[in-house]
C-alpha cells in the first residue's frame, strides 16, 4: 500500500488550499495527473453554451406549446440545467474552467453563479475548507449547510440513512419550494452584503440590468414560471440530495474513504440529478484539480489501483444510492 501525504511529490497545476490536509493511500503518476488536469477551453465553452441553449430551448418549447404535462417535465429539466450551471461554477471555484484566473472567475460569475443566485467568490471560501478539512469541525459545509451542532454532532435532518417516512419528510420542504424560498432570500442577502463594495455594486448592476431587460420585454411571468419555480424546487432539492449522496451513509474504517461516495450515473441521473460528472465525487476529493470532463477518466485510472478498488465506496446509479440513504 502506498501512503501519500496531502502534498504531492510531483508538482501539479493549481495545487493549493483545496487539497485534503490528511493522509491519503493512493497516488497516480504525475504524468497521468498532468494530462488529466489539462484544461480544454473548447469543452468548457461547449458545456456552458449547451446548457444555456437547452434552457432557452425548453422554455421556448413549453411557452409556445403550453401544456401542463410539458410544464411538469420542463421544471425538472430546467432545474437540472441550473444544477449543471452550479457544477460548472464549481469547476471555476477550483480554477479548472479557464486557464486565465481572471477570465475563469468573470465567466463563472456572469454565466454560471449569478444567474442561480450563487457567488463563485463566496463559494470558493467555504468549499476549499470543505475539501481541506472534510469531516472535521473546520469543514466548510458544516457552517454553510448547518449539518452539525456547535459541539460537532450531526443534526437529525442530515443523519442518513433514514426511514422511508423520515426521508419523505426530508424531501417535502426541499421539493415543495419552502427551502427554495429560504435559499433565494439568503442568496440575495449574501450577494449584497458579502464581498467588497465593488463586487456588491457589480451584483447590483448585473441584476438590475437583467431584470430591467426582462420586464421591458414583458417577460416577468416567464422568469417566474421557468426560472424561479425550477430554481426553488428541483434545483434546491437535487443539490441537497446530491450532497447527501456524496457524504452520507458510507461504511468504511478509513478516515478518508468513509467520508465520500462515488456514484456511476445513469443517463437519467446525468440529465436530472447529477449533471456534468459531479457524482464522481470521491475522485474529485482526491484530485480537485481535474476538470469535470475528465473525472470518468480519472475514475478509470484510480480503479487500476488495488487499494482504491478495495477502499472506495462506488455505487451504480443514483437509485442505488437512494437505497443506501433510505432504509
């Protein structure tokens, strides 16, 4: 078994504060990692453009050929695309979207984070703490999502696996829009209270310009029905469900492998629940400098390592992950 400290022997691009601070028991050759870490601008641009084209196409289709059943499909579809924007923004937080850091962050804010009321800048702060100190009191997810009490105990709502009735009670406020309204209000408050004055003024200019343009063309109803309804229901629900699937109900004695699950997604999972390879999450925590489009390749390389094969918690399809979260 190869023991690897948190620092790699081979220098890698953008190696920094998002690396796990503990001890790992797997290591890939530096040459392979450098190739996997290479940023492909074409794939980045194609991913962003395709998600926005899918969003506009779904909205146009449902708006011009209105049908309640079509709208019922449009909500999870658009919500899934909003989730995909969040996943792409997540890559930007790790500086894996574009090679130029300034353009990486600008594109992330304007086209990915701000449309779904996120902040790439703020996300990076607590997300790096999540990566570096996962499973400890310094884990950034604990404060952001309120998963633990001040003394470090897991709160009941984030305790998995759950019984079917308790899981249904967990789903209800997150899918109904109750949690989504709270998310929107918290996001608006954060966007205008955190960061520098210049950053907050840019936020204000961005939102007033977009909202003013939409209202000018009498698109307020479209904005509400096709953006805020999916955002406050399916997006919030699947985002929190994904987080539960990434880090809950995992049995392993290793201090690192007991914290994160990888789910090999079906086409349905990729479309509606875990887009853009985000469910290759154990791989991402091992090597956060690998962009989203190469995580399946990273998984294939890691599966060649006997220790990884033995220790990694890998589940096929999100349906099977749900079976592990619900008893």
